[in-house]
């Protein structure tokens, strides 16, 4: 998309590890973008819940993933990383998946070393995973799409943790751009990984039990991690919908929704203002030379809320 800074450039410029929220559709991507996050990651698990209403158990296919990557990438000004699980099969399937997702607009793809969901705790044989890495590297040549190698190795198992580090290091040597050991969750485990895996690394999901993060961005920066993925958007959306739903069902009224807007300040039942409809009207007016405003059933939609990022509307087509 014109005007979108590439993921590689963002990573090269960044001097400190930063949070990368997981998203699942265009609305969650919009919220992440509005808050100022520079990068987002399409969560396979949350996509399955949002799109199919099913848990992450291998139900989402390549066509569904490709469609969502295309929709989000086309309508957002920040780069999107796509979780492609095991690549939907062997090396030829990975080669095809990587090509299609790069063409759909993915800024990076994340490829793990496990099989289907029933065996997600079992690592593929090393050679089998390396064949997929080689296929993905070849497929992404000549594109701006990066490859993130990911292992599901368990840090609590010393031998398996060492194996995971070896896989990530050698995947990077084969051409992967970044590495993730998805179960690494503490400073000590991150340090173990950083001593064995050079280059760009992603930390997965910092926990904050009792309000205290298990590791800070400063600590991750010190260890050479460039970014840290985090899941919060779907929980936040569900919590908000449940909060409003409980009140509106109890009152048999939408008055609660009209009076509770802690983030945006927009007292309405509609989320439309958050998507900047008046910006579209301004763009159309530049072509027609006639002023126009956006309404819903004759009511003018509120202005875009202050304090949030408002990208150029021309970058949303």
C-alpha cells in the first residue's frame, strides 16, 4: 500500500523492543492502528474464533487466511504479520502458501515446526521443518514479505529447548529473517535463547500476573528482541460486548451504550465514527467539488474522535 512503511524498515529503525498486538479482522486492526501501534499480527487462534466460531484446532484454511490478510492489508496503513501455522502441508504447500500470502499483502509470515493441532506439542523432525523453511525462503524471494521461523519447543525441557534454539539459529542461516520460540516466557528463558540465536527475535505474549509483567521491553531490548506479540484485542472486544450486552439486556434499552464510551467519548450505538466516514466524504468531495456528509438513517455521524491516529483515507482503498 502506498504510504505504508515496510516491516523491515520499522525493525531496522527501532531501537527498542515494542508490542505487536494480535488482530483477527479489519475492525480489530483498525483499533490497533488508531492507538498508534506500528505493526500487528494476525492470530490464527483468534481468526478461527472470529471467522468460524470455532477454537484453534486446524479448522481455518489457506483461502480463509488469504482473504483476511488481503482485507486487512488493503485497509490499514501498518504492516501485518500472518501466522500460517504449519504452512498447510508439506514443502510444496508451504511454497504455495507463502507466495499467495505475500501477494495478498502480508508483511511477514510465521511458520511453525509442529504438525496439525492434535499433535501441536510434538515437533516435526528437524529435516522436515528445514524443508519447509527452504520452501518459504524461495517463495518469498523478490518480495517485501519477511519469514519468521517459529518453534514450539518447550523451555521447561532442557534438551528440547536446546533443540529449538538450534532450529531457530539454523533456520536463520537458511534465510529466515526472524526467530520465535513461542513458549519462552521469562527473562531467563529469553536470555538462554538470545545466547544461542543471533539476529532478530520475537518474544511471544508477555504475561502480567498480578499486574506485574514477567519481563519488560527494556529487558527484551537488552536481549536482542525486536518486538513482542500480545493477545488482547479479542478479549477486550468480548468483554466490552458482554458489559454492554448485560446492561442493555437488563434494561431492555441501549441507554447504557449511549452513556458509556470510556475510550472514544462518542455517545452513540454505532462504531461507524471510529472508521472515519467523513474522511471518505472529504475524498469524494475532492472529485465532485460538492460538499457531502455521511449519515445513518438521516442522522449525521459523529466526527472522528480526537487523540487517535487518523491515517490518510486514500490509504484505505
